[in-house]
C-alpha cells in the first residue's frame, strides 16, 4: 500500500524462519512509465488485480477456516 500512497507501512511482520523478499523500485517504475506511456497503466492494473486476488483469498480463508 505504501508504494501507492507513500504513507508508509501498514503492518509489521516478524518471520519465524528464513524468508525471501522482493521490492519494487519506485524510481524505476517512474522511468519506465516515462519511456512507455502505456507501461504505467499496465503496471498499476496488474498490481490492482494482484491485490484483489489476495483480498478475495483472505476473505475466503476467513469465511471458511480450516
């Protein structure tokens, strides 16, 4: 969320084991958007669809706990 609104993290996570993370460089995305005007739209649509898929999955997990 902070990538979009620049407000900062909305949660803190503590891993109980080894993890691998990935980050998105805001300046890289901005530069790619300047070079290809359609890139920004495609990037944010992809990001939005990923967030929606994850929220739906969380909703389902909360409604039907195992």
